[in-house]
C-alpha cells in the first residue's frame, strides 16, 4: 500500500526536523549563556557609573547649566532606536516588537519619525513599510557587539541628538525579565531623565565629597559614559531575550515534532496491522477455495 | 579582548570591616573588575595631576587621566596599573577603612601590556599627528599616543 510508504517517509522527515530543532535549541542555550556572561562582566562597571551619576546628579542637574543630553527640546522629530534580531526562528520575538512599534507609532502620529535600526528583521520592516531610515546599525552584528561597539553606537546617537537631527530618542527593545519572560518595552532614552539620574543613595559614608576639577566637568564626562552603559545594557537585554525566545520556541518545536512522530507511528502501525490482516484473510480465503 | 590574570589579592568583605590603616581598592572596567583588594597607599593620575591617597583621605570624586597607577600592597610590594580615562571616587567611612573606586575605560597590569602593540600604536598616532590633514581627530590621536607611551613606560618600569 502506498499509504504505508508515505507514512514511513513522513515519520522519517519529522524525525529529521526534530533533530534539527533540537540542535538549534542546544546552540541557543549555549549562546545564551555566553551572552549572559558578557552582560554580567560589564555589570559592575555599569553599577559604578550609575552610582557616580546618582551621587552627582542631584546637584549637577539643579543648576541652570544642564548638560546637553538632559535638555528637553520642543521640536517635532523623534528618533526611534529599534532593536530586533538578525535571524528568524525565534518564536514571536520580532512580531511582538513590531506590534508594540505599531502601537507606539500610532501614538506618535503627529511627529516626524527617524528609525535607527539594529537587526536585519527590523531593517527589512522599515524598508518594506517605507519608513524614514536614520541609520542601519549593522556593523558589527548584534551577536558580536561588545562594550566598545556599544560605546560607538552611543556616541553616534548622542551626536544625532545634540546636532538636532532628532529632538528626542525613544527605544523599542525587549526587556529581559526572566528566562521565561521578556517584554517588548518602549521608553524615552534621550533627553536623559533628570529624575532618574538624581535619585540619591546614601552609602553611609562621608558625603559632600571634594570635587576635582569641578562638579560640572566631572558630570560632563560622566554623562556620555552613562549613556554608553545604558545602551550596552539595552542591546544585551534584547540579545538575551532573543536567544531565550529562540530556545523556548525550538524546544516547543522539538516537543511538537516528537508528539507528531508518535501520532504518525500509531497511524502507521494501525495501517500495517490492517495490511497484515487483509493479507492473512486473503491467504486463508485462497487456501479454503483450493481445498 | 585580552584574557589576563586577575591581579586580586585577598578578597575582603568590602571597606567596612577594614582596619583604619588600609585602603580598599576596586578598579572596574567595562570588561571586568581588574583589581579588588587591600592596599596601604596608592597614587593615580587625574587631569589636574597626580593624586596620592592614604587611608583616612577625605571623600572625593575626580576624573582619572591616562597614566600609571602605583599601589603599595599590604605586604609592602608595589604594583602598577596602566589606566586610561575614567573616574575616581574616594569614600571615607568614619572609623573604618577608606574606599577607593576607580571606574576607567581600561586598566592593565604592565605584565599583560603588549609591547609590540603599544609600539605600533605609538607609531601610528605619531604619524597621524604629523599629517597636516584637517580631517584627523587631533584630540583622539593625542589620546592614543598618550596611551601608547604610558604603556611603553609601564613596560620599562616592570623590567
């Protein structure tokens, strides 16, 4: 029966798919671990910078000479930093980002949008929809981005903001909450929020430190670093979410393939049994006819 | 990224349980924590010149410039680190130790400084500065040259 042969072929191909998705799951798992290590390695640095910003922010931002990256502007141009993945097969990861993006764009209808895109998927969306592309940040690819590359991106975005190409910069990225939870999130990155920077921490040490050369000079140096660490963290969070999402979707694909294989095998066995039965009946019938 | 030895001496539980006559020092870069441990004194370059820190120093926040950090460890030995730009914070905990936190772009033990690379970088920076091209980023090239020279100097001290 042709049916049986067909079933056999299907069982085999489902099995092959299962092997592939399983391998991809394993690759995603190891890569995920590597990215987490990378994010963790720069954690202390981000913390130190943040602490410094907090201990200086309150007084540095209360004066009338606020650093440019903190200045609110009235203009109509909004930059959107869109962080997506380079590759597919990561479940609804990109689709979730895009649906958030549509919502955000609905809210920003009045404004002139410029897109700064990380990830091939985001780039092809922007191209297809004919959105206004500010820059495609494709070099190096997200997977290989280190702190120094994030710093370069940060400098570039800061330049776009201070030169007036955009009056504010919003980020659409995926926040990493846990291995099973990641959430597309949007917030305003530039101008930097003075409130957030000015949260005081009291470490129980002598405060009112000596400031050399001066508070403004130190703070001015600090702000770009602060932006760098934030952008690096955004990129790392997105990347971690992408791989967590890929891992989960590959796992469910593997599970689904396994189930499908079991179901098909059942059907196959039934068909084979049926064939044996009919064959037996034929033989028995033939033997009876002869005798 | 250069893999390297973690030059950390005995770990402490932070500055609070430290005797008054010691510093708790932490040097952090974007790649990792380069050094965390105790010291008797240290000296590092700021934009306004060298600053020496002894236990009991008043709280201070300052900018760190490219240069050589010199640190005296509890056993009296000297160690050096090549620092590039960043920030330095001194926290004076009353009645306890003094904390020195350096948050810099890079910090290297002279042992791991790549001599050839530094020489190449110095040469490249000199060449760029010699070109009378308006397109070059003068401060950046000067910064690169300074970094390279400090690395070479560190190598000499170590030898």
